């Protein structure tokens, strides 16, 4: 039995990831699963698979790579049963995500030293909402959280963060619209120290680096943070909008060229059938994906785990092999 030798245990399911990937699972991945219900592994199957992976936004290069690897292993191990081939594909997909997340640093929170998270990303990708989710996430660990309204371009952006602060009972450091984000961050760092805050999350404006010298501004914020805490920002989180697919990926690549990013959050996964975006993000950016956003509520955040993610695409909670 080849399958016994090949089989990898199903990952611990995560309800949030499962809901976030529902559209992708019931769409393209159902078709992918059905491909392997065919009786033979032929050329047509590989071609259809490649097309479906591209449809799910896995990306052209990554889809080709996955199919080429699958073909190679099927040939090498003389696999005849399409169900076994599907198992190989599943494992390859997990490995691809694991490879990209292998560099994820263990975050160490020190008592009395604020852990600073700077959240960056293009306009409208979901930064502010993701900040609320992160605040709630850290609160669940019993950590005290503070938010800083570093996006001073629009009054609405400051209000939006303040509303989240009230809802989550988290203090928000904000200045007037048009104020210097550096001054906001300076005040926030001082306040975080004075109030013994564990986690300080800083919102930033989402202008594209081509419009204004975003890098210089983010660098300035970084310097101000470092005056207070040498290692800050301990996390620079790039938010990517899953619904914008490959376009979003290109924007993120541009962004990553100008800013040192430590972690990625894929937001709005629930709004798309293109959950394959995680694979192209993992491959093309090489920065660990740490979180996934699965809705508009503060609780709609999941930690990213390669095996859980892939198994959610193929199976879903409570669905059999
Ligand atoms: N369905 C869904 N909607 C989301 C998610 N994250 C954010 N949104 C929505 O996306 C829209 C934009 O989110 P914001 O958090 O304001 O995005 P932003 O990046 O801060 O936007 P700017 O400040 O304008 O650059 C809002 O309507 C959010 O409710 C998510 O995970 N799922
Ligand atoms: Mg915002």
C-alpha cells in the first residue's frame, strides 16, 4: 500500500481558517479534489490541475513548480493511484508553505519593555481592522495593549482607530489630522513606558512608496521607536488583501523592497475564492506569513499554520478524506 507509506496525518483544524477558506475550498479545490477521482494519472489531469491552481491564485510559476514536482514523484515512485498523487500534492503544498515560514522568529516579550508592532501596507488592504484583531489577540494572552494613530492623513482613519480602542478598551494615542506621525509615535512610546504597556501597535498611512517617500517616513518612525526601545519595532507586519490576488502580490513586493518586513498578514481571506494567494506570497516574498484575517470582527484572526491551511483547502472541518 503506497498510501500508507505516504500518508501524513491530518492537521489540527482551525474553525477560523476553515471559514476563511470556505469559498476557495468549495470552488477550485473541490474541482482539484475531483480531478484525482479519475481512474488514471494522465497528461490531461496534470494540465487541468495546473489550470485550476492558477485559477485559485496560486500563481503561474508556483503552479508550474508544484505540478512538475508532482509529476516527478509520481514517475519516480511509480505511483498509479490518483488518490496517492493527491496526497503527494497535499504534502508538497505544505512543504512550500513550511519553507517560507521557517524563518519566523520566536517573539519574546520582556516585562517592562513594550513590544512594538508597526503595521504597514497599501491603501485599504485592511491595516486598521487587522490592528484591532491583533489587539484582541494579544489581550487574549493577558497582555496590556495600546494603539498609536500613526496614519494622520485622514481624520476618518484616526476616528476608526479610536472606535476600535473604545470597543476593545484599549488606550489610543492620537493627534489631529495632518499631524506629524513621528510626534504621535514619540508620544505613544512614552505613554507605553509610563503605563507599563506590553504591546504597542502602530497604524501607518498606506500610501504607495512611489507617491511619497514612504521609506524615509517609516525609517523615521523606526528611529523614534529605537530611542525608547533599542529593538523596536520588534514586528513589522505587512498586510496583504487576499481579494486583490496577484495584483496585491505585486504591490506587496514593491512595498517589501522599501521596508524591512518581519511578518505578513493575509487579510480578507473570507471574501475570496482565491486562497491560493498564500502560496505565491510564501514563494515570492519569502517573509513568514503569521496571521490570516477572516472577517470584519476583532475576533476574526487566525494564526497561520502551513498544514492547517492546506488541509482546510482540501478537506475542511468534519469532512472526510
Ligand atoms: N471581509 C473582510 N473584510 C475586511 C477584513 N479586514 C478588513 N476588512 C474590511 O476592509 C475595509 C478596509 O479596511 P481598513 O482596515 O480600513 O483598511 P486600511 O488598510 O486601514 O485602509 P486605509 O487606512 O484607508 O489605508 C473595511 O471595510 C474593513 O472592514 C477581513 O479580514 N475580512
Ligand atoms: Mg487604516
